[in-house]
């Protein structure tokens, strides 16, 4: 058994996930597609919770008559837990994900909380971006007022919980 397989088995045994992530990438030149792909894989390697990642970039195609060049990237990634894999998927939107190991995902409650928090934060950022781009000034003022009231309610709930 080689070192990568040993590391994979140990990580999966302690809650890790080995997955294949598939992405597409587009740029004006073939060289730029290759450079962006390499930088993209390197970025995934450096994400929190990544034990290792290995990417393969397909030969770029296209570029005829002013069209962009395109390629696909397959990244095999080993993460320390399912939440880390979800965070990568939220940040980079693969067009397909295949979990290779384990055969079943079981989440301890603390990881479920972390996962839900990550999803909620990403969703809030998307909503904020969309709303700020599309809302009229009066609608933005109402949204800000609603957020202020929500924050006040949260403070009250935290204070009440602290008193218990």
C-alpha cells in the first residue's frame, strides 16, 4: 500500500471524504485556460480541510472565430470531513460531484451544525448580492430595517439563553 492510499484510508476512517469534483473553465486563449486551471487546482489544495488534491486538466478546445477556449478539470480531493467538501462545492460550484469513499456519510451533530452554518452563510451572501443589485432604494431601506430588527431579536434570544 502506497503512502497516498494509507493516508486516504486513515482519513476516511476518521470521517474524511474522498471525492471527484468536475469543473469547466473558459478563457480567451488556450494558454490562459491551462494557467487558470492550474491556479484553480492549486487554490483547492489550499482550502481548509483539504488533506490532498490532484487535478487533471483536459486539453482545451475551441477558440475558432473569436470563441473562447474551454476545458474541463477533474479534481480528486480528500477532505478531513464532509463539511469541508461542502464548503469547496459552495465556493467553486462543480458541475458534478462523485463521492468515492466512504460508502455512507454519517455526521456527528457538531459537523451538521458546521455544515448548516456554512450553507446559511453562503446563501445569505448570494441573497445580499442579488438584492443589492436589484432592489430599489426604498426596498433596500426596508431590508436594512428588517435586518436591524432581526439582530435585536437575536440579541434578546442570546441574553435570555445566557440567563438560563
